[in-house]
C-alpha cells in the first residue's frame, strides 16, 4: 500500500469562512503624496543596534517601490548601506545633514529631529 494521497502535498486549511487567497480587499492603500507635501524627520538612533549609529528618515507617505528607489539613491550618495523598514528608511552611519540636503534637492520637506 502506498500512501501517495494527492491532497497530502497541498496546503491544508482547517477552517476558512470566506473566499480565496485574495487579501487585496483587506489591505489599505498607501496614499502616494508628492515630494513637496511630505514632511520628513531625519534623526540619528542607536537604540537596539548594539551601539551602531543609524540615520532614520520617517514620515513617508509613499509606496514601497518609491521608497526602494529613494533608499538606493541615498545609499549611493552617502557611500554606505541602508534599508527600508516599516515605511522608514535607515541609512548606516550618521549622515543627518547630508541626507537633509539630498532630500531638499529632491523636493522633500525634511528637518533634523532629536539631538
């Protein structure tokens, strides 16, 4: 006897009340504001990073694709690494002044926050 049940490799759901795997109906759309209407905060942070300083840019109201393009540009101009987390951009090192200048040239309203 072989135990090759065709449904054994499928995902098994114990209970599903509604519909299919279409989660687009429950997701909230992220409003894409133009750069001139976004107020961004730039601050240096060390919390939870084992003493390493990271420049965090928050306040974005943009799609993930836009943030990915922007983080790539900031990483190139600062000559360091970085990432997008929870709709915030993190750039390795302390580059507050440089990032504010770059964002201002791109049309964003950015200001340094914190000490």
